[in-house]
C-alpha cells in the first residue's frame, strides 16, 4: 500500500521556554494534535490531500491560539486582514486570498477561489464580496477580538513597531514568534497538497501582504516533487521564493526533500537574515519540519504509524 500522511505547523519563532507554561504548551499541543488527526482521518478514509490540509487548517483557524482566522493579529488601524492559500499538486491548481476581513475561514475562501473562479489570487473588499457570493461564513469584529492580541497591538502602536508576529511580552526581538498556520499532505492516490493561513504582522500598515498567499513563496505543491507550507519573516520568504525553490532543487538538482529544505532554511535564508521554518512532504511520504528559530509549533501523522507533536528543538 502507498504511504500517506499529513504535517502541520502553527508558526515558528523565538518561543520563550520560560514563558511557556506546562498548561499553555499542552493547549498548543492538543490543538495541533486535533488538527493533524482530523486531516489524517480524511486521508485514511481515502479523502484527498486537498481536503485533508483544508480541514487541518480550519481547526487551527478556529483556535484563538494561532495567528490565523479567529486568532489573527491586529493591523495598524485595528482590523484583521488575513491571507491564505491552497495548492494541489496534480494539476498545479491554486487559490489564494490577501488582505481579506471578516471571513471566518480564509482557507475555505482560498479553496473556493481555486474551484469556483477563473483566478488564483483575490484581495481585500472584493474578495469578501466573492466570499459572500459563495456563502462562506462571515463573522463580526467581536469574533476576532482577543484581549491578548489587543494588548499586543497597543504595545506595538506605542513603540511604533510593525511586529513580525505575536510578541509574548518582550519589546525587542526576544520572545517573538510567528503564528501562521499551515498543512501539507500526501493522499492514497499519490496527490500532494499544501495550505497556509495567516493574520500577517502585528500593526501592519499599507495593506502589507506576506509570503503565505503567494504561490511559490509561502505555499506550493507539485506531485512531481513536494508540498510545502512556510512560516516566518514573510519578506525574506518572498525574496527567496522558498516553497518553489525547494521543489526546483528537487526537480532540477536531484536533491531530496531533506537536502533541499536543509539548504534553504539553514543556509540560504540565514545568509539573507531570514528567520522561520517550513513543513514539507514528498511524493513518497517523507516528511520534514526544519526551522532556524528557537521553536516551531509542528506535528505530523503518517500511515507508517508515526506521530509527532512538538514546539521546541
Ligand atoms: N509568514 C507570515 C507573514 O510574513 C508570518 C508568519 O509566518 O507568521 O505574513
């Protein structure tokens, strides 16, 4: 029987071990576990990799713990502007949304854009109009409100910083982490898929968009090579075109998934000053979860009876 499996992430960064209480770590791990289990069951029942990654990401979007969907960070003007993408590796179909407000599950909007529009990437208010037209769930501001996020935003405004994500109390680079969520999967038919969803940066201005909804940067899938979902300082992931670069190194250089991601996360990105990580799965079901930060919320489950969830190195 062919291997199948799913890997997920809930963001990377300088997760402080001291501030991570046992209870908090457990809450994160439970959420991660629930997400990959839901995705895995879909794969187990013969469902598609695309459905598995979407379902796993929905679980994380619906949790206030992660910077996506419900837990999205505040922009400079006090809004929640979300980015998401999905891609499937068989026909290289993709859908993505940037800077959309009020949509409960941006990953479902990305999927609807892929399936029901002629486009790949929609943005802003018009993307919301598309979501309403296709009966996606819409939530008011109260749904996205979280006291921790609000205080985090107030601190960012006071210090006039645009933070690369969720700051757990420090005002410098310490304690920053990236709470974007993502999933990659291989199904029983050998199809790969990837999905990524994020609220972006705390206090972001001017309609800033990161790597997550950009096909080839934060999200990519190709049955010939791999499926990738990234998390980290988006500007660097955009410039390094990370997700497609992994696939290209595998296809053109003959590298393994492990070799290609090792090079990008531990050599190419650090050289540019880029921090973060990614999750990847190849056509044989090999899974990698590399990161160059102190931690990355991550987990996977595969048909060879392997299961893993962790935060730190
Ligand atoms: N990559 C995301 C962005 O730059 C942030 C993250 O991964 O948390 O928007």
